[in-house]
């Protein structure tokens, strides 16, 4: 019968991987919390068009031309909506820290 021998490096690697796994779980909770805060902020601080443009641009990874074609406005209008929404959301920094 063979005995499996673990080196200190292997043990340290296992501990490191366990630590990373725990950090990912903590991070995923933080990320979900931040997403919730962002949704709340978007609902209360942005117009419907701004929300629509921000969602398509940042979450659906669409370009401005695609967004413009989808909602029936000029590409420059989409750009203005995204810029205005970004400016409004920057105001959150004062509350978050």
C-alpha cells in the first residue's frame, strides 16, 4: 500500500485555494449588494431613457448605434443619455464614500 506524501508546498497551495474560494464567496455577496444598490439608484436617479441606454450599453454590451436603432433615436442622443446618467450616478460617491 502506498502512502501519499504531501509537501509543505502542496499544503500551502491547498490553504491558498481554500482562502481564494472563501474570498470569492465574500466578493460575490458584496457584488450582489452593490448591484442592488445600483438598481435602486438607477430607479430613483435616472430617467427612463437614461436607464434604458445605461442598461443596454453597460449590461447588454451593445454599442451606441445598436441602442439608437433599437429605441429610435440618434446615436448622439444615446451618447447624451449615457453621459447624463453617468453624471447622475457619480453623485452616489458622496454617499458610498
